C-alpha cells in the first residue's frame, strides 16, 4: 500500500487505484462502506426506539412528558447535525468519563462505532418521533377504540393494533429517514471516525487522485440509495397490500 | 426510476400545523412555569459557573462568522431556488429530453451526502483547475483559488436538487382548470407561467420551502471543513485556543436556534401575506 503514493496518479490508471487488491485503495473504501452501513443501521434502529417512545410521550404522555418530547424534537431539528455530533461526541464522552472518575472508576475509551451510533441515533430519534406520531394519528379511531373495548392492556394494544396499523402510514417517512441516516454517517468523518467519507479523503490525499476517489465514494453512496429505494418500494407495497393506493386516495 | 418516489419530503419543521386549541389558552399551566424556571436556572447556572471571559476577545470574529453564515444561507437559498424552478418545471411538464436529465440531477444530489459533494468540488475540481494554464490566466482565477465559491456552488446545487423535487410536486399539483382558464383568456404561455402557474406552485410549496431553508441552515456548518470561516469555524477556533469543551458549543447551538426561529417566523409572515384561497 505504501508504494501507491510513490507512483504518480497520472501513470496508474483510475481502475488500478480503485482495485480492491494490492496497491489499490478499493479495499479501504469497501471497509469504510461497511462501517458506514453498520452505523446507519444502528442509528436507524436506535432512532426507531427513541421515536416510538417519543411518539407515545407526545400523544399519550402527561403534560410534562409532552413538553419534554416537544423540547427534544424542536432542539434536535433546529441545531445542525454537525454541531450535535461534535457536542455529543466530545462533550458526551467527557461527561461520561467525569462521572466515572467521580465514582472512582477508570476512564474508558468509548469506541467510535458506539459513539457514532448513539449520536446519530439521538438525532434520528427526533425525526422518527414526528414520523411515528403522524402515523399513529392516521390510524382510524375506531380500531383503537375497539381494542380498548376488548380490554387490551396498553402494551398489548401497542403490539397488536397500533404498531401494525400505523406501519403503512409511517413507511414513506421512515424510508426517508433511512436514506438520511445513510447520508448522515458522512458527518462522522469530521470527528475522525473512519467511515466511507474519511477513508475516501485519506485515499485521495495520499494518491492525489481527488476526482477519482470522491466520484467513487459518491457512486457508492448513490448505489446504497438506489438499492434501498428498490427494497423500500417492495416493503411498502407489501405493507400497503389490501389498502387503496395513494394516488386513488387523493 | 418509477413514478412512486419514496423520498417524499418529510415535514421537517411543524410550523404550519395549528397546535390543538386547548394549548392555545392564555393561562400558563403550572407545569410550564416549573419547566420554565428549571430552564432559566440552567441558563443562569451556565452563565455563572462556566467561563465566558473569552467572549470579548472573540466578539468581532463571532460577528464575522455569523454574517458569513447568514450570507451563505441567503445567497444559496436564493440561487438554489432560481435553479429549482426550471428543474421542477422540466420534471413536471417538460419533454423527456429535459425531464430525464433534471430527474437524474435531483436523484444524484439527493442520493449522495453533501459533505462528499462539497469535498468533490473543492478538492476534486479545485485540484483539476491549476493544471490548465488558460484557467490560471483568466479573470476568475483569484476567485477559484478561494474556498467560498466552492461552498456556495455546492450548497446551491444541493438546495436546487432537493427543492427541484418539491417544485415538481408543486407544479404538478396546480389544478388543470386554472391553466385552462388562463389559456381561454388568451394568455401567452410565458404569461400563464408568470401569472398563474408559478405563483400558485410557490404558494403550495411554501411550507416545504420553510423546512428546506432550515435544513439549508443546518448544512452551512459543513463549509467549515473546506476552510470557510463561518459561525461553526469560529466556535472550533475558540475551542482550540481556549481548551474549553462546552461553552463555545453551547453558544453555537444557541446561535443556530435563534437563526432557525428567525427563518421560521419570516416564512410564517410571508405566508400570511398571500391570500390563501386556492381552488
């Protein structure tokens, strides 16, 4: 890998630089892609969990829970993701270490992967709260009332009625959130987590073939988006089976 | 790409929903008072127990950064919107030769992270330019050597990509009857566009435009990664100089909150100016 920097970029072809073997940087990019996807999955899942609690707090919570959820969603959606990431990444790890030291434990090194997932999941949670809240509100009132009339406990009702019934309404918004989540992983490059964008930057900086590597990274991100679109379309079609199509409903 | 695009613009900032009437009462409920007091206590303790003595030294720099952030935001939203109108129109009503490139542009912009686009333009394009002597000799060269033209270009293209999709929906949602009536009046095509189609489309897109403007504000700190000194870059510099972790970041977050509030109230005012009686 060291000799790649010695050979001038103009001599080695574009595909030599991108090849996954030998002096090529393809393997690095693919490793970054896998890490990006890990973070995107983790953050999206965590966002869903936070979003479910947030939506329930906003819809059924007491006045204080409602206000706290409103403050959370408003703040997260008004402060830039990059600032949130820096704030949570540095300040968060600093706070945890201070608390640990105060309790007499050793300082811990928080892994970049875990920190990235938590930080992006916290941001995603705010958007997921709004998406899920809207979807739950779109469930016909009669279904919820019928479940209550059967004497279902709130947990059972959530598992059997609310969550399955809201899914088709929530899917377009959640699909969008997933795409945002894959793209937001790029921001972690700024705090030095080596996902796809940072790997690209390092490869480009070493070989001076900036155009090649950034175009390749863009193509990889675009591929994730287009591939996700195909899958999400299929999932949405399946979730909406038996329901009138969106176009007819309009 | 099929017609059922999944990436519908989600509602990003709920300013256009009437909050339910029970919350609209003038009396402040007791828990709000308690929450407000807690909030005030937090702000006061931050003011007292944290170090703010660096603030006067960086006053000018902060104002400069603030100005640059707002300037970039306004310019890119304006230029991006100008670009989004033809993009949306081409997709909604244009011939295939225009619609397909417009659609491809929107897909590529929305399918890749802004950070990659920014770095592609700044490092990629920026590293190609010096190889050509005629570019180095041209009038534009002093600008092309700086970072801000790339920042403005990347943010403009990004805004146009997202907004083009919104405008496509807005143009398509103007009722056919309106356009047919205009044609029956004998208006020329451009007059129809200027008097009927565009105003109604903009009115339909306004709520989303407000959300997109807030999103654009949230994208501006990325320009700090290509050495443009905006508000975020100033805060980073303060952090490096003073070794403070929390104070500059909290001030930065508060600054962005205030700008967001201003954008939201501005759009709300614009929306109120337009009579909302659309068929």
